[in-house]
C-alpha cells in the first residue's frame, strides 16, 4: 500500500482541540469512579474471554517459572567494596535489595546480605511499594537515598538509608511522593529538585528548580541553584566527588534532545560551550562530547553521531582541541560508552551487531595519543553489554553477552587482561531447530530496513510475532528472552524484530529521519518489513501478529488504522494514541521535540495524518486488537488506551482491554503481574493467529 493511501483518504480526521468535543474525554479522569467502573467491566470481559483456558494457564506458569528462576544471573553493580543486586522471585515478589563481596559472588551460591526486604517494608507500611533504585553517597557508600514508588509509578518517595546499620535514618533526608531527582554533595548536603508547590515543576511534570539542601532544614528553605523555564523538560544539579576533580554541574533540559550544561563554581555558573543538541560528560580531566548534528569548530566539521574528546580545563579556557574517538559510517553507529578508571569502552553497532572497543587516553605513560584495541574474549555472535565498571578506583569490568537463542553469559575481569566467565544463565527453551537470520526490507522511499527473524529452519508461513519501536534514538538489539522462547518459539512460532527508522540503530541520522514531519517513514518501514515477511514465505497476513509498547504502542495504533490488511492481530501496550492531546497528559509535553506540537497548526497537519485516535473509521478491515495499560502509569496516560478502546467498541470492532491497577509504565509491579500480562498477550495472539 502506498504511504499516502492511508485510511479515510480524501477526508480530514475529526477535529478536537482542547478535547471539549471528544465524547470519551471522561475516560482521562484516571481515578474517577465512573471511569474505573468502565475499566473493571472491560477487564472482566477480557478475563472471561482469554484467561480461563488451559493454554493461558500454561503460558502464565511458564512465564512465571522463567521470571522467578533461581538459575537466573543476579546482575550486580560495583559500589565501593560491595556488589549490589536487586532480586525478585516467588518468595520475594516485590524484591530484595542486597549485596555481597566479589569473592562470594564468584561462587555458585553467593552469600547475600539483605539490606531491604521490599515485601516486608510494604507490609509494615501498608503500601504497595515498588523498588525504583537507590542514589548512593560517594565515595564512602555509607548512605543511600532509596526511591520507592506506590504501585510502580515514576513518582517516588525518597527515604534516607544507613548502609552501616541497615536501617532507615530517622529525621533524615526524606521527601514525599513526586517526580524527584536527588544527588549527594556530602553527608549533610544534597542537590534536589522536587514538587515544592505551584511553579516548581515544568509543563512536563519534572523539577524546574535545582536546590542545595542542608540536613536538618526544610526542603522549602533550600538554596536555589538554578531555575529553568516552565516549558523546559527538567533541570537538575549533580556533584562529582572524584578525588582531585571535585566539580558541580547543572543541566537544563530544554527539550528531549537539547539542553545546556553548566559548571558551578561557587555561586557562579559557567556554560560549557558544546552544541545544545550534543551530550557531554566529564571524567577526571576529560570532556567527552557526543554530537547529534554536524558541529563546526575552528574550521573543522565533525559529523552527527561522532564522539569527541578534549581536556576539560583547556576546553573551558577556550582551547577547543578535539580528538575524534568515533566517527559513524553508513553501517556503524555508537550505541554508548562507559569509563573505567583509566580507559573508555565504546559499544558500537554495525548493522545492529555489537562490538566492544577499548580506548586509552594519552598520559600516565600511555603515549601522546589515544590508543584503541578490541576487547578480547567477546563472542562473535549475539550482543554484548557493559553491566558495571568501577571508574573511581580500577579498570574492573563486567560484560554480559547473549543472543536470540544464546542464553546470557557474564564475564569479569580488568581491561587489558583476559576476561573470565563468571556466570552462565540456563537455557529456558529448546532452541534446536531454530535459526537466526537478518534480512533487509525496502521501504517506500528505497531505504534498506534491517530486521531479525528467529524461527524454524524452513519457512512455513506459520504464526509470526513482529515487534518494533522506532523512536527516541533507542535501538532494538538481539537478546535472549526465556518468556518469548517458551511462549512463542518453542510452540512453533516465528519471532521478528524490526529495526525501523526513529530508533538509534544507525545513529542520530536514522533517528532524525523519522522525527516530527517525517514520522510516517517509521510506519512505512514497519509495513515494508511486514510485506517482506509475506513475500519470503515466512508468514501470511492472517498469521502475522504485532506487539509494541509506549512509542511502540503508538506504532501498533498506526499499523491498526493505516495498514490493517497486513496483520492478523495487534497488541498495543501502554500506548500513545491521541496525538492531539498527548502533550497535555502527564509527561507528554517532554516529547514534543520527537513528535511535534499539536497546538501549532502546521505540526497538527502532519500529526493528524497518523494519530490513531483520530484515524479510526467505520467499516475498515481492522484485525482484532488487545490494549494493555496501567492505572498507575504516570508517564503515558492510560486515557490514551481507554479512549481508543471505547471508540473502537462503539464502532463494533473486535477489541479487548486490560488495565492493571499497578505497574506504572511497565504495567506490572512484580513477576506475578508480569507473567499474567505476558500470558494474556500470548494467548490473545495464539488464539487470533492459529485457532
């Protein structure tokens, strides 16, 4: 189907500017009794249709078995003398925050010191606590600021924890529920941004004001360090306690991709002169800059997607002597980088396949120039990721590798020495008879779009599950999923991952090609992959199901309304769907750099072309669709999914809905809920694509 030949060709989507003429606007009232009664009715219908059979129970139990398995690798982060881990299983559904030593971790049965039992804490407090991490005091690691969420929302409660006594600190640094950031300065001072009342948050709901807070004083009286503008995304300040390089920084995020970085010296702020759309970080004496668009300095133009280095003090003094550490090519992009004490590790992608490279800066006897070498002992297949490093003290590194059919392997060592296998995950499904292939579909404008196919050795036109994301420069890379393996691959299905534009698989240019007015390219790419799967005999439209969440849920909504003839079933999780009001709902305003401003008539002209909620039409061949969201999602408003379901139902379409009361943007607060959600999606897809 030609990209221009979308639904309702020749007519404009129905308008609603502030929602006043939207008959389903009442469903945006998250906890309104009438709206929640509607949610309960939809849930009950979905439970009756899809959760009462033997196959659903098998899928749920298989997923729970994988998620709760004691044979999983307990991934750790180095913090001082200890390795920290957060662990959930059947006995501890909300989880344990715990730690061990490297010596113990090397054994098959590490001895864990439990710091916080979240289930016990939730029971004692009468709260549905969900772990959201901890901000630890460097370099002593004697205290932590624990982030606890009610039901899984992004907003958290902050409580100070003493890692020596393993108790919460009475009258310590504690903050009520809000979208808060905190950064330790020293034992008695924090940088903080939180909800301090009217005017303290941006339009996106994040902190607008950075403050310096002293122990024993009210946070409302904390010293203001920086104030952003109301339409910024957020503002935050951090302290770097690296010995000999102690510094304070303020970051103003103007939108999702642009911002200003300042060095705070006393009460003064000095802007670091990198492009607004570049990201910058400082490690010891080095400034590292990652460009998103070309940057011309001293007559030299550095491309978007490059990684550059300069000595930080020299750069501030006006000596812009930049060294190119990475430069992209049409097939290769920088995924991310990580520091050890003396080395910089790059993770690059070549046609979505990873490579780890070690760069060593000049100085300390290392020579006058940066040197580079490939990290040894890495597998040739699959995908490798840096799990943890120790940039304060050593060149220690933990590296994880896996593939679609290769369970994870965790390696440990120090840069410059051979890495040793530390842990291996078990195989959760039988991968014999499966093969992994990469193909390239041709999109409407001739662009080659890569995608991975995991399935039987011989194409059988069988049930196929296709997923994608295509936004915010995020990449989908090969990884092992025991849940997908057991629920889909082991049952004879084929699994496909599409690396469409809008993602980061080929760097910022791949992302920018599908931003704002170019958004349709991402959807054309996904449709091209769907057609290519049929052309190659891998599946048929009636046996092709698709699944995606968040921005990927928007992708699913567009596929439903724009390309319905290509698919047999659709699962959309925590989706954006109403692109006229998304910026008015929760964190939506922070994404306008990605999608556009619906209040600008020029932007709305291209947004309305694909906004799923505005492109629902009667009499279209829409495949069956399941929407999954969470009442506690305070990032993508559940009203998107609620209203879409109501509209489709009233037009007589086959639509199912499940809204978990907990779970936040992940739509599950523990493994039981996650197993249920996965089983529901899989049962829906199996029933629609095979029965």
